C-alpha cells in the first residue's frame, strides 16, 4: 500500500465511540494508515420509564407508527419490551433516521419502514406528517438528550403523537480521566465527533483540565449538522461534515480534506 492509499499515515485520530460502531470506525482509520485512539466519550443505559411512559409501552399495540432517530432507540425499545413482557407490535410501521437505524429495525422484524430523504430529525419532522394518516397514532422512542422537533411537528398538525425515553446517555468517568491523560501526552491530529454528546463531553473534560490549546490545531470532523453546530458553539472549526450522515461518508470526506491539506502544504514548501 503506497502513501496515496494511506492518507492518514502518522496521524492520531480520536474515536469517541465504543462497541461495534467504534470498532468499525477504528479499523477504517487503521487501514488508512492512521492511529485510532479509542476513548468512549458516551455510554448508554436502559431508561426507567415513568408511569405514563410505561402505560404507552404496554399499549404499544395501539400505535400505528414507531419513530426512531438512532439505532440505540430501536435496541433499547426492544429491551424494554422484553423486560416488561410486552409482545412486539406486529404489522405496524416504523419511521427511522439513518441506515444503521433502518438495519436495526429490519433486524428486529420491521418490514414497513419510512426513511426521510436526509438523515436528520429535522427532515423527519418535515416529511413524516406527509406519510401519517390523520387517524393514526405515533409513538416516538428516543434518548433522554434528544429534542422534541418531531413531536412538535406532528402535534402542531393535529396528529396524535406520544414520546417515550427508552435510553439514557452518560459520560463514563474513567473515559474523562483517560482523555485528559492522552491529550496531555499525545498530539491529536483528528477529532471525530459522532454526536453532540461526544462534543460536549470532550470539551467539558478538556476545558476543566485547561487543555484547549492542545487540540486547537486538530482537524475536526462532525457526522452531521447538529453535531457540527454543537462543536461550533464550543469554538471548534469544523472542517468535515458530510451531506450523508454516516461514518463511511465521514471518513470519506475526512480523507479528501486531509489529502487537500497535504497538497496545499507541498505547494507552500
């Protein structure tokens, strides 16, 4: 493999996720010559439903649509169904954001799946009302940090929609300590952010330790516009934000950005 095939050679890249997605992303970076630094900046746990949410969950068969904006939403929804002995709502429709979320829904048995033209909750809020009939009920299954843009869009147009928090996001304490140690001892060339929470947790740890100067020259890549906006709120200059919000496209655009930088650097020498 020559240099052109290893555009990230010698560059350390922060991977902020664990599990399957984090491993896949780290392997892609490694194949391109980069050195992945895997530090999970977010972790997830099953939510404890309120009485109202549990009632909605137990009445799942009464809903016509189930909305998921992440793979976690699908996975934790089914964990809760199993925990409370609630049967899968056969024959219902799902609306999902993103390829991974669609794959998770299919894996769990969903056949009728609506996917918006762009992988964002905002686009779902625009397009889903066109697909839902006025007499249909919608249950939005989400994480504790997710917004309510879809719920508000449906409610505003007179649809019967409810929400349930199926999982919670948190910052693993040990990851914060590890991150500070690594930022102190290593140069991070690339920061990959896969959600607004990864940005918040990274910056909160870096700021508390007074290490902002150590990361100011890194190439910042955000998986989508919401993550990009959060990074910019913290003063980060986002150079990479793919139009298709997937890790494959994130890495593809990262390569193009890095390669362009290398070419510019050669001409300036």
